[in-house]
């Protein structure tokens, strides 16, 4: 099976390289590099159900992460599944970060929809409690 003029194996490798570079931009805490991968009309669905449509909405959604609100965040690769024919990549990872000043981690995955070298959709799923990012309640 081929995608365009590239053999499926070549397309698979291309998608793997794009995804690796995209994740690397997150791990370098480089918001501009991350944003350079998104198409103008891309959609980012957060793990909490919030949908961000367009690059400005996506940038706003990522800003707390890239300004240190959760400490230093890193995404450690687990598995990568690629459907070269459709341009979809499923990347599972462990995210390390700080919550309420304490180091923690959570597992998740991104379903990435690539068209050429641009992301049109990033759907994030996570094994985490939604209250994870809420402020602590005062104790009596």
C-alpha cells in the first residue's frame, strides 16, 4: 500500500520522525516549536474534554504548561502505533510533572492526525483524575 508516491514503510518512518520531533519540542519546553506543527484550523482535545479549535486557542491551552504552572514536564515514550495510510499516530507516554509542589506522573496517549507535516487533530487521553490540577482545599 502506498501513500502518495512514498512506500508505506517510508511514510511510516516519516510519521515516526514527525511525532518524535513534536514530542521533543514539548520536552524542550519550546512552545513556538510545538505550535509550528499545528495547522491553522487544528483541534486539540484535552484529556478533560475541553476542545480547543485553531492555533490561538491551542496556544492558550498550552500556555500554563509552558510557563511552568506544573513544574518541569517531560513525556517519556512508551509505544507508538502508526497507520501510514491515514496519517494517524497513537503515541502512549508517561508524563512526569509537579502537582502542588510534589513530583508525580500519569500515563496517557495522544492520537495525532497528520496531513503532510501539520497536525490537524491532537486528541489526548489520560489515566488521571480530573481533580489532579485543582487547588488543594483548606483543611480545618
